[in-house]
């Protein structure tokens, strides 16, 4: 670790393990000028907030809870909150949408950039740092994401990103083993993730979220109504809410493809623009005739 240092804690099991390893390597306490920070979008799962509160209490770490504050001066747009005062109805998210006047989408993922990366950056600026090191919780089995993140950070001059779990060759099985032996855990199921209504999730996962926790998608549906737009082309949250309110057929479960959580991209400052279809074939004349995924129409 080099001064100053920022440990990005997303609220998931992997970044929490990264924090634990830094604590263990430094006698159980973070050195001076080292900060552990969680950036709250207001749409985090309640279990995520509970998990972070337990981490701070049981590990004795000063975890800084941050939220974007659009009313603050430019370059200092953050406010510090606590477990008790943290937003729980997507307030920072909705404030950002009102300011930008459009909804985040697959091409313009302003949520990740503004609510996470830039909020943490403004916090470090406020501490008086002109340059710092930022630790990102990506594992050895996420090598593609590490490479992608490095590429996006090439023009970043305020901080250098490091990937300690990747460097230590920590994989998902190591993370699972650690938390299975821990006296407390995040408690989310395999199909769940920290951000409840992330538009990158499939419609079936969002439906299951709304079915098990009614009201989860209400704010997103309201934003779509006000903006007369959708987060995902051709998919309305109101429709998903209506489906979730209907009785479900007995024995019906998620498709296997939908059971896995999405890759979190909250460490990405700028979105990548897809130049080819996910099927691996270039988009072009005749592509739509043989590929259901063309232009992202398939979930």
C-alpha cells in the first residue's frame, strides 16, 4: 500500500474479502491515509447495507458511507452518511436522472460512473489528495474485466488502480470458502445482486425481485413514466410489476441462464460500446436473419 490509498467496498463478498485481507496485512487496522469507502446508490439491497454495518462493527474498521450530492459544488459532489441515514429509496439515483434528464441505459451507463466512481473520486479530493491509489475488488477469474478496466483507466491521472485479489490469484471458490467459514455473511441468493433494479438484469430476475419484495421496482417504473422512456428498449418496469403481481405457476423456476448474477460494472467509469453481437459474429447485412441476439433484442 502506498499513501494515500482508497479501498473500494461495493458491498459484495469479493470486495469485503479484499478489505479483510488489507486489515490482516496491517495488524487489523488500516494505516493512516488509507480509506475504505462504500458508495450508496440508494437502490442497494437491504441485506447489503446490513452486511456493511456488520463489517464495520465486527472488524472495527472505519467504513466511510458516501452518496452523490448533486447540489454540492463541482468536484466535491458527495455527502457522507451512515447506516441509519443512508438513502433507501434510490434518492441519489433519481437525483442524477433529474439532473441529466435521461435514463441510464446500456450505452450511457451514467449510474456506475457518477454514483460510484466519481463519488469516491470526489471524496478523495476532499481529503486533500491530488493523487492516490484505488484498490478494485476483481478476482483472478475475472481477468477479462481487469484488462477492460485497465484500458478504461489509461487516461485517468488522479489515481492509479490496483487489483490485489487478481494479483493474489484469488478466485470465486476462495471467496465462497472464506464466507462459509465466517460467523456472518451477505445473505443474498445466487440470483440476487447488490443493486436491486439494475437494468442489466434479465426481466425474469427483476420479476422475481418484485415478486419476493413488492415495491422494489416502483421507483424505476415511476422514472420511466415521468421521462416517457425506458431503461431498456422495449421493456417497461410497469409491465414487469404487473407480471409479478399475478399468481405464479407451481414449480416454475428461473431459466438456468437467468440464475447467475450479472457481472457488476460499478468500477467502470465509461461505458463500452459494443461493436459486434454477443454471438461473436459481426453485425451486418443478413445478421438479423440468423441471430436472435442481434442489436441486443434478446435478454
